[in-house]
C-alpha cells in the first residue's frame, strides 16, 4: 500500500509540473535581415516590398511600429510573401518602423529600420466628406468612402430632454451612403457626428457651421384627393382580380388589396396624387400570407417612376423619371419564402426613402418586377405617402 501511494504521489507531482514552452525548431542563430526594401506611401500607412534571405528555416517577416495615438502595432506575413502593409496612422508626418525576419526557432534578425510618410488616412477622408443637411423630419448624414475602408459613423441628435445623444452607429465600407434620423419638428436642433476606424482613431466632432439645423416639415399626405390613373395602353395592368381592386391600394383599409391576374408581370399601376407633392418617403404594405409578408404574390423587386404633368394616354415609360429601383428586404436574407422569427416580427409595412433631389411631382407610378413566390401576378394592400404638399 505504501509503495502504491508513493507511485501515485509521483504521478500527480509529474502531472502538475509546469510545462515549458519550447520553440518549434532548435536554434539556428539570428537570421539575416530583409534586403532591397522599397516603400510606397499609402492612406494611413505604407506598403513595404522586400527580398527575404535565402534561409530554409525562415518563418515570417514582421514590422513593429507605434501609431500616432500611441498604440503598439505588429504587422506580420509569411516568408513566402514579399509585401507587408503598415497601417493605422492618422497623420501625414514622418514615421519609423522596424522590420524583422523570424526563423522557426522564433529568433529575430537585427531590425531593419525604415522611414515613411503616410498619405491622408481613409478615416480622415471620410470625415472630411461627411455632411449633415436638413431632411424631412430630421438630419441627413451623408458621406463618401472612396477606398471603401471599414469605418464607423456615430450620429448624434437630441434626446427627449433636448440633450445631444448618440442615436445611431453605422459600421460601413460602402462607397457612398446616407442615413436620415426622423421624428423632429421643423425647429432648430443640435446635431453632430464622429468617424472612427478600427485602429482607435477618432475624427474631430462634425457639425453644421451653426451647430444646429432645422429639419424640413413632413406630414402624411392625405388621400382624399388621390385617384387611380391607370395607363392600360402604356404598361399598367388591372389589379381588379381575385377579390382585389385598383382603388383599394389607396383606401386606408389595410385588409383590402389590389390583385393582378396571372401573366401580368411586370405589373404597373399609376396614382394621381391630386396635387404636386415633394415626397420624402412612402410605405408599401404587403398582404399577410402564410403568416408573413415574404410569400405568394407579395412585392419583392420594384421600380418607382414620377412626373409632374399629366402623362399622355398611351405614353410609354420613357415619359417618366425613374426615382427608385429597389426591393423589399428580408432581414434574414434567406432566399425564397422561408422566414425566421426576425422576418415575421418585421411585419407587413416597408418604408422607402425618396431621394431628396427628386423634384415635386403629381403622378406616382409603381412597377412590380418580381414577387416572393416568383408567381406571375402581384398583390398590394396599401400605399402611404409622406412629405410636403407644394401647391
């Protein structure tokens, strides 16, 4: 028994001993440095090209440097690669970096020091492009990102007490983008924005010159003066089938609907607003089929056209201004009619912003290009319109 306890104690002691981390290969001595180094300035950093030493034990090449904000950085590539990107700077000053070769025993060469001068960073370019302008019911934040760099836009508007508060954060690498925060009266409000990048750089606070802006007045356009203006000889189709009616799409009844017939795609319909309207947005309401909006003849892809003057009775689409070419988006992104709880929770109502550059118009034309079940008919419950009446 004593011998057994002794052996167990020995095994436990051996199992609990501290494990020593060893290099994957034995020491071969300090590797040689990189050579034939060429430096190309880049936005926020530099691209370093080089030749590696002829050493079969070489594992990688790395650069070590410190950003303007004090953050320590390392950039590393395989020894097969002959280009190394240094990035994360937010100034255009002269900087240094140390380039090392590393072998399989984790031994580093002597540093090869380089100097470089970054070009204007992508974060700075985006922040300089960002503008905050009045839009319907709130501020419009818009920017360009010519290099499609990953950045984050923080948007600030007043809270219920009038205090400037972070309202929206958007991470994006899109070339051009805008976002409107609505819900404000046509009175001056403070607004601001910040641009950040993944390296911890932050722009100066971006505001209008006065620090405030006045949103444009927005209201729901009444439907009392609206009527259908169907151009049957110019591409519109009847929505008077299967219990539906053309006029039901503007009757303020969210149970009734317009329904086109089989083979009617692409299915157009035209609405006379009854007056000139500077439209800010509209809401499309789809039918509840199979418990959600993403099925059967519910609208998926569509186009919006507009014109100010009455169209000719048999005028084609070339008489109209294309305002939007867009789609109803399912949050999950699942193709077809399958849905997730998130999709169902979104409901049946979908908002679409009309570009603010669009001139006032009287005639609104809707053209269905596809439906969720890829059938050759479409059905629409209701349209609601927002903006300003201009006459």
